[in-house]
C-alpha cells in the first residue's frame, strides 16, 4: 500500500512539472496570434494538454496498481482482447470486404469525397513505402517525403520538356528515387537513432530547397504546371478498321481507380517483400543488427536496399500526384509531410500493413471531415498520437510475424536448386 | 589439418591489452576449448575472428585465407558461425524464422524475385523452410517452430542460437559459453549435442566456464589469462598444469577429482 502511494506521489510530481513546462511553452505560443494575449484560447489549449497528460499519468498509476493487475491487466486485458478479436477474422475476409468497399466507394460518394479518397490512397502508398524503411528494417527516416518529390518532379520535368508519357517516366522516376535512396542511405549507414533522424531530416530539406531555388529548371516556388494526365491505349474499331485509341485518365473516378490499383499493387509488393528472405533479413536487422550481420546477413547492402525500395514506392506516388494535379511545387514537400507519413506508420503499427492502411485513412480522411476546425488540425493530430501512444503503444494493429500454415510445410522434392548452390556443402 | 590459425594476435582497447600476442591453431574436425577467468579476453578472440572488430596486430587465417579485413557476413559465408555469450535472438520472430535468417547467406532470391514472386523464389522459399525444419529437428526444436523466440525456455533459446548458427552451414562453429545459465541436465544434453555436431564434421571452438563440460569433450584446451596464453594441451595436462591451477582452475578441479 505504502509503495503504491509513493509511486503515485512520484507520478504527481512529474505531472506538476510537466504541466508547468507545457504552460511555459504553450501559453505564449498559442496566446499571441497577433499582438495581444488571448487568454481564453491559450488556456483552453493548455488545459487540453494538461488533461491528456493527466490521463496518461493516471493510466500509468492505475496500470501499476495491484487491483488492476489482478483484474483488467494480465492475459485478459482489454487491449489483448481487442487484438484477439481482430485476429480471429481471417486476413482473406478482411481483404475482400475492404476491396469491395473501396471499389464501390466512388459510386456512392460525391466528387469531394472521391478526392479525399485519392489523397488517402496516396498516403497509404507512402505509408507502406516508409513502412519498409521504418517498420521492417527499423531505420528512422524523417526526410521520406523527398522521394515523393523526386517522383513528382521527374514526371513533371520529363513530361513538360520531352513530352514523355507517364508510363515511360514511371520507371525512370522509380530508378531515380531508388538511386537517391541509396545516396541518402549510404552516409547514414553507421548512424543510429537521433543522428539518423537529424541527418535524414536534413536531406529531405535539402531536396526541397534545391527544388525551391533551382529556378531555371524547376521554376522555383511557382512550381511546374500543365503536365499531361496518364493515359491508356486500347484497341478500338473506327472507320479505318482496328486501331489504338487513347483514354486519358482525366476524370476523378478514373484517377481514383488508378491510384487504387497502385495502392493494391503496393500492398501486394510490400507483403511479398515482408514475407520473403529479404523481409526476414530486414526484420532481423531491426531486432539486432549485430546478430544479423553475424548470422551472415549483409546488413549494409540490405539497409541500402530498404531505403531504395521505400524510395521507389514514394516515387510512384509522387508521379501520380503530379499527374493528377497537373501541377507541383516545392511546398507540397515540406518536413511536415514527412512527419505525417511517419505518424501513419507509427500510429498504425510499425511493420503492420493493415495498420498502415487503417492509420492512413484515419489521419487523412478524419481531419478532412472536420475541415471547419482547420486551425486545430495539427493539434488534434498531436492529441490523437499522444492518446494512442498511451493506450496502444504498438500501434492500432500491431505487427506480428507470420506463423507457418500447414500447407507451407508440405514437403515435396526439390533438387533443382541444388546445383545453384555449388559453393555450399550440404552437410547439415 | 589446421582450419583456423591465429598468429601473434593482439587486441588493444585504449590502454587495455585485452589479448596479447596470441597464437592458436584449431585443427579441423576437433573440439578445441578456450578457457580462462572472467575478463581473460575469450570473447574478444571470438569477436576478432568473426570480424566484429579487427585485431590490433597479427593475422587470422581460415583455411589459408586471411580474414583480417573481411566484413562479418563474408566471414560467415566462408564457413565460420558463432553464438553469443548473451543470447541475441531475433525476439519478435518465430523460431523457424530465426533459423531461416541463418540461411540467408546460402540463398539468393533478391527483392525483385520477391516482388514478382517468381517460381525460383517460391521454390527457394520452400527449400529454406524444409532445410530450416531439418535443422530444428536436429536440435530438437521442431515442435517449437511456430513460437516466438522470446517465448522459448532459456535452454531452448540457447539451442536456437546454435540452430541459427548451424543454418549458415558452417564448417566451424564458435560457441561462446553455451552452457551459461543451464542446469546440470541441460548441460548434459548440450554436451551430447556438441559431440553430435562434431560428428557431422564440424570443427568446434568452445569458450566455456563449466569445467565438467570442457574437460569432458575437448580434445585440446587453450588457457588464457589477462590476454596471455598460459597453457595449451589435452584436458588431462591442463588439469595438472601448475600455472593453470594457480591462475584459475586449481581448487575447482581438484575438489571434483
Ligand atoms: N569493446 C570493448 N571496449 C573496451 N574494452 C573491452 C571491450 N570488449 C572487451 N573489453 C575488455 O577486454 C577484456 C576482455 O574481455 P572479454 O569479454 O574478451 O573477456 P572474457 O574472457 O570473454 O570474459 P567472460 O568470461 O566474463 O566472458 C575485459 O577487461 C573487458 O572489459
Ligand atoms: Mg566472454
């Protein structure tokens, strides 16, 4: 009992100190939109922060109390029950329900909602790409949006100057993104944690600043305008017989289905990577880099590969983004965007594909719904993150490594591969 | 035949000479043990062999090839595998996956094959699963293959480390205190396991404090004290060696004998 109250005291002290600290920070920042102090506004924001803090602290105290441990904690806790319920439904069903829903969505929604849907899907692609770097390989990247910019500008420039089609620019953009991913990845290979965060953030900003200041190429802050929409060719009958007709993906609906396709392919790609030899090596690096290297995993190369793969997906999203708007400018690629994508990954559950999808929808669509509260969007964002980190620190849908099904261990004879492993003796 | 040869190898950490002009030769297919009191430099020797850091002086060669400046994963590919004094498993991964990671260096499918899920990748993945299961069976862990590594009992975690090392298909296995924290019956099992591994043709280089284990299975023992080699020979000779008794062994072994 005594121990419990002492612990409560410690928490209480921390609470007071943090609250005061937040006050010093928030009151002047929020209170002075103009020249005079707006007490009401400042104190409301401060009050909400303190409230969240109190909740967090209370949560800590309650969790450590013996009553909680005996009742709600332990193997039957609410969190675990929720997780279990989710896991009961087979992934295949989830996928089908979800696919059906997103496929009919534009038919039921107005243009604005379809547009929001497109934005969500773009961010889901970005989130899944960053998920490779952060979630699987465990490397922090705060400059991820730079690769999105690379994709956007690659398409814009090549299309405007050389009239190259979207489909031709896409692989070039992917390649450029991947190369840049390696360029940025290389110097950071030996870094960890804070250093990695700062350096990647710096690189992200460098890219944006280059785009902003290289007037002759990028038109600087004015941005580039007038790129063609992606178009597809299909065989059609006309007066002169069978010939190729082009269908330009101009309508919002066409663009929606196009980015949906990209997103689905991204999900498939990232899932395959995750469950492959490469994905396992990434997770091994995340878990223990030294042990991974000493188990024969070339960690340097795989970390570069993670950066490159992540960058490739962002580049695709970027090219689509520029094509959709027919416009791009450096201000789309500010640091805040990197943060949002990172939030999607962390909130969803690092390494978890369904988690990233869910968080992408939540973080992009929900703020749109509360559009009137514009000013408080970032604030609500932070609030949501804080609450989440207290309640479910592993993310909405925590990642778990896949266990083998029976079908996977069915043995059948494999001898063909043997010859390709000549360097290896098969003693074990 | 000599598999691994350390010639005049030293390691300095700032002012501390952790290993001092060490010469060790590990004969192929044998069990050689490296013993010595805490802080003698045993783990440092393993770290140098596996490229965690290079030796300050001297050369390390394996089957005639110099290892000094190779990256660790290259050294593992050359056929040396190791375990760690403090268990270092990939905790959030399943037992099977831990072993599969060990097979990484013997398989080839890259990112593109994975993305396109090519027939080669599918076949290779199946083979990885099969071989990994074989390895787990060999180590008696097959029943646990779907458990998360962090949920294994302590002794099983130690064995899983060995399984992961064996999965790299080494010719030499470096074991750093594999019996640490084990109870006597687990240690006895471990002893059988090491002998079984040796019988498959593996060379075993063992660091261990448990003298019953060391004296029971080693063909050769090297004794390290403050980075110096103070003795080398068969277990019997070592048990009688004055210097060794003085430095470290004496009372324990005498009491047991
Ligand atoms: N990375 C390092 N930096 C500085 N000193 C180190 C480092 N690694 C080891 N040492 C020092 O080198 C000496 C030898 O350490 P080592 O770990 O090799 O001993 P050991 O024989 O494995 O001991 P134990 O039986 O306790 O495992 C110790 O004094 C240790 O403090
Ligand atoms: Mg040691």
